[in-house]
């Protein structure tokens, strides 16, 4: 399979973008981490990986991030974050989908503490280190969040000026269509900590978002993905196949099978890394439902009509409410595929 260079924009930058990746590492998180960690250091600098409960419990998330780094040969610092949402016990767990180990029941042994090639713990928790790095590199860091936003919300509570200190925030979550995948109206990462999400979207001027609807609209053909995995026998491709096999089988038998193989977190990572992958977006004002019996965690979306306020900021609705979320509604699928090809 021919390798293509998908990062022309990155090559033109004088300095690689700095990023903190926040993850509840299941299979698709691990795929997204592979995409980021296998890029040349001249294209992206991953400063740290913060862990949060979501797809699996926090202890397994940490282990999975270590396992990915062991497979890739990187040693990015790992920050242990929130083991539960801001309010109450976690309302989500996707081990039924990602496997009890969060990596497709792939049978990897736990990585020993102190392994020199799997990331080292840094003193202090995730929120503390997010704030520390934001102060160390003001206006330089992008945060790419792939799970519930608990760590980001806690960092905001520690440092309310965080939105002014970081360059941008990307998030995989929510649903602009109002159709969820945990409840009828709530997407998994939004439902995982709605209070954290509400704090984040009300504090950051703009959240760059790949939502559940974008996930459904950008599924990979099963045949293409399976052929990719079978065509290579490099260590990276073997690891990718091992963690993805169970999910492929389950996906073919699921209610979402007609959409193809769904890759929510990789889509977010690809959109962040490769500007040329972004074909279309929708600006919107988003509110978070916290109390509805059937709608808790719902992202209530009001799409902008294209109007802007006096400062040039996009607004939505009759009252001209400022938009706070940019939904990327169309990605270049060739660019998406090339990102996976570059792993193997």
C-alpha cells in the first residue's frame, strides 16, 4: 500500500504544535494515540497524556496508555487523573464493547511500574500538570480530549484562566443531532460527566468538536480496514490488529454495522493533526442538559445561521448568542485512511 504524506501543513510550521492528550483509553483511544505517537517529532510534540475514567476504570486506562507507548517506543509522561466524575460515581463503562482490559481483550500483561519505555508518572495529578504545562507554554498548547471532560474541568477549577493560557481545545463527544449512543439523547463522553462538560463549554470561548454524528458519517469500510491490517506485519500493524480484532467482529454484528467500522477518537485526532482533512464545519451554541430524566448529558445545539457579532464572532439564535462549539461535519476520508496507513 502506497504511503502518502498527509501533513503538508505540519511541515510548513517552524515549530511542531504542542499537545496534551486526555484519554479514557479504550480501543479507539489507543488507535488515536498510535496516530499521534507515530508522527515525526517535527510534526507534533506530545507533552503529556492524562488519564480519566470512562471506557474502563482509571487503573486500566493508565495500563493501556503504557501499553500503547510500549508498542510505539515512546516515553511521554503519563498523568493520573480523575477516577470518577465531578458529582457522584461514574455513570459510564464500556468494557462490554472495548473488552475487560479496554484493548479488545487482547491479553497483554500489565506493564511493570518504572518501565523505561512506556511513559513515566509525574508528581501531581492530571489537572495539576495540565495547569503547570499551560503556564510553562502559554498560548502554545492544544488539548485533545478523547473521553469525559473531568480532568479539563478540574484544571479549570484550579486555574480559571486556563482558556486564555492554552491555544485550543479539541474534544470527541456530544451529538449535534440529539441522538446518543448511551441513552437516546446522550453521547457516551457527554453522559460520562455532564457537569464537567457544562463547565468546559461555558468557560472556553470555542471547543473544536468531532461528535457522535460525525462518527456515524465517517465509518471506514470493514473490508478496507481488514485488508490494511492483513497487508502488513510491522510491530505497529500487529499491535493495531490485536487491539482492533474484537471490535471489528462486534461492530459487524451491532446496530451500527451499516455505518462501517466506527472510529470516533481517531477522527478527532486526525482533524486536529491534519488541517487539510477538515472539509466542513458548523458553528453552534451548545448547552448541556443536567437534570432531565431522559435527557441528562444531552448536548442541546443551536446551529449558527452564519451571522456574526460586532467583533466578528459567530452567533446563533434570535438573541445572537455567541457560538461556543465548532462541529467538524465533514472530513476528507482519503486523509483519514492515509493517517491509518501511516501507522502500519
